C-alpha cells in the first residue's frame, strides 16, 4: 500500500491525517509507505519529465502497490496542483486493478465534491475502477499543537471514526480472495 501526499506544506494539518492512517494500518500489520510529492524534483514534475530517477522510483512504488491512498488539501475546489503534476507523470493505466482511496481536506464542507468532480475522473483516466470510501475532512477537525518542540496533530473523534471505517473496508477488500473464473 502506498500513500501519495499532495500537500505542498510540510506543516499541513493533512500530515496529521496521513500519520493517523499510517499508524492505524501499522497496528493491523499493514505497511503504508508514503510519497511526499513536494519532495520530488519540482522542475521535472512541472515539465513532465518522468525519466528523472526520483520520479521513476516514485512511479515504480505506485506500480507495485495493491492500493493507493491519495491525500491532498483542497484549494479553490480541487486537489493541489502539486498532486496533479504527479498524476500527469503516471502511466496511462497505472491504477487499473488497484484500490484507490481519496483522503482530502478543505477549509469548509463546500468543497466536498472536489473528490467526485475533480479527482475521481482523473483517477479513472489512469485506470482506477475500485474506490474505497472517500474521506473529506474540514480543517477544524484537525488541531496542530507544539509539544516539547515537536509539532503534533489531534484528530477529532468523528474524523478518526470515518478514517478507520475506510481503512477497515480497504483492508477487507485487499484480503478478500479473488474469485476464480470457471472455464466453461
């Protein structure tokens, strides 16, 4: 499983959600590696240079994953341009046969449909057909605090409940036996 974090801000509250998801998966014995798109070479992303070794390695991690969790803040009714740049360097059918789980966060509930109308059509163009339940959080559901010099995040109970339900369903689907096709 891989998480693609499309936040351009290293101190974003979205990182609190990403940390919760990774911890929760680890508790269940599932590793969730993370690609921070902001750490990839920006110039090569902007120019669509998928031959850059760092970008090739990130694309390879997505190719090898059985599920991809896309996390992004919502700005101006869509996911970040940074995430779009990464999606643009992915091969055409890379998300075919993978579970896709969008986890977005915005300032208000007004941008909830960014998942359905901005992200899912692009994911479908990359072959995605199997979507786990989407989770959309509002900024006030995640508080950022500094404790002993470290930035920590607290998620409200309702958000944790929705994230955990999404992860439970995603893991169930990944562990479900694949039905075999009978030969007639």
